[in-house]
C-alpha cells in the first residue's frame, strides 16, 4: 500500500462545478503540499500546510492531522483548472508523493 | 523573473553514452533536488543538496551522480545511461518550510527534461 493515496485517480467536471480531490497518508508528517502539474508538464506549488485550512483564489486546501487526510477544493471550476493535482507529504527527511489526480473540466 | 531552468528539455540517447542535465536557479535558494517522474509511480527523489558541496541520496540514486559546486547550479549526471532511466526529470529548489529553512519546504520546479535511453 502506498504511503500517500489520492482519490479519485481521474475526475471530469462541467465548468462551474465544485471539485474535491482527496489525499490520505499513513505516515507521520510535518507538512503537506498540494501541487499542480499542467498538461505541458510544468509543476507549480499550490499550498503547503500542517493544520487547518488555506485559501488562494478559488482553491481551498484543508488538512485533518488526526484523520491523516487532506482535501483540495476548487470552487467554480474552469477549463483552465484542467491539470494533474499532486499531494506530497514531508516525512522526516523526504517528500513522499501521491500519484496524482487527473482533472478535466469541460465548458 | 524567479525561475529554475533545466537543459536540455528533451533528449534521446543510447545506452552507455554519458550525459549531463543542467539545472540552475536564480532565487538564491539553499536547497536543490532532483526528481524523476514515472507513470503510476509519481515523483521520486534522486538526490538533494543542502548547500554548496553538500549532497545526499534520495530514494532512487542508483545510476546517477550530482555535484553542487555553486549555489545556483545542480547538474544531474548519468555516466552510463540505461533504458530503465527513461523518464521525466525535474529539478527543484526550496528555501523555506513552515518552521524555517528546509529542503522540504515549498518546491520551485524547473520545466522538466524528458529523457529517452534507447
């Protein structure tokens, strides 16, 4: 079993829908990262958090340390949100990455 | 513009022919890393560097070498590439975590290098 699991693996949505991507982990962590990988391959850091909730524009990331679970929400989704979203956790001296959730938003 | 650059972006080579992928950052970050990304496996760390002349192995270091002679540069060297090193490679730099300087803080990624070894 992977130490970082994301669900769903693939997700399609209509423009305007509310999106939730989940990340569960089985190790102790110092922080959790959400990354966005565009179709062209480039990776951008979205959030780094260790508790509570963070918001940036239409993106919201939450984490529940007790349940070892984080969610990434996208409100009012747009076709430009189409990308692979990757969860990663900081465990002792390394980052452990999930395999990503591929999101496609259709007009 | 703050950025991490990698060269080349695409490379097709043959087994055993030594190659170097360059990585440079202009953000004065202390920490730099190399990752490889393979379908179904996600990103895995190859090597990382805490500072000039300080490097350490990640999860998949076999077959790779790195050096950090200057703060801004962190080249990845494949001395005898093999087909199982065909992958998408990313260089990244970082400076701050949630509790201060950390190699595991916010990662700034380069654009990626797609390597094919025949």
